C-alpha cells in the first residue's frame, strides 16, 4: 500500500482593525509570526494591507502539511496570541489552499509591507495560466520518465511502469519542479513584467 505525499498548506486570513491602530496591528502580526517560526513544518508567513488607509489586512501562513498546521493551530501559544487581540482585531475570512491551488501562491516571497502604504496583493492567476504552467512542468518530466523506464525496464508490465513513474513524479512535481517553475514564471502568472518582484 502506498501513501500520498503530504502537501504544503497555505492559510489566508482576512482581518480587520481600526486604521488608527496600524502600528499595534503590525506588532501583533510580527509576534504571531515569531511564535509560529518555532514550530516544525513552518514554511513562512506574511501580510499586506488591502488599500492605503484601510483597516483590512490579508495574512498568509504556510506549513509543510495538515499535521504540522494542526499542531500550530491547536497550540497554547497561538490561543494566547489570538486572545491578546480580542477587542482590537476582527477575523472576517479564512481560506485554505493545498495541492494545485497552493502551488500558485507567492512561494518564498514576503508579503509583509515595506512601507506604511503597501499595494494590493495580486489575485490568483487565471486557470488557463495555471494549466499551461502545470503542462510546462509535467510534459518534459513525464517524457523523460517514459524514455528512461522504456530503456532501463522495458520488460516490466505497463501498469507497473506507470506505478513507478507516478510514485517518482508526484513528489518531484510537488516539492521540486512546480515550486521552481511557478517562481520563475511568477511575472507572467500575475501579469507583471519580467524581473518584477512582489513586495
């Protein structure tokens, strides 16, 4: 019996506070990030303001899999951190992304504002761009795997060869190829000029 490799989980949360309390909000979010960093499986976090002068903030944090995310979300540290903002911060929306959707978040790019008035975060890429990106990653990898298995294990039955290929390609796509290609094509996926960096 085979097990499916665990996928990273990205959590997007919309929170609202009084715009006059921006400095308190930023300090509170930094404290939460510092606490999460101490947990195994933590892959990064960030935040951005929805518009200049707005009291709405969009926060992202990412863990290696559902289990490490659960440990953080059920931890006393996180409960204490959330309780410390009662009466100051309102939680308005929570969204989780795994699998394909998770690949198209801004991997490895901080969304913490670098100025007092950051820009609006980019939306998710159109589905057709996601499909093209997945094909660009999958086609050469699948072609190479097909040729190699045909050369080295030509007498193995086709179902077994396909099983070997799927067990090999799934982790390669998830942890190596797709993160790299979505990072390289980030400018195109999000409609930016080449070389642009999200801030």
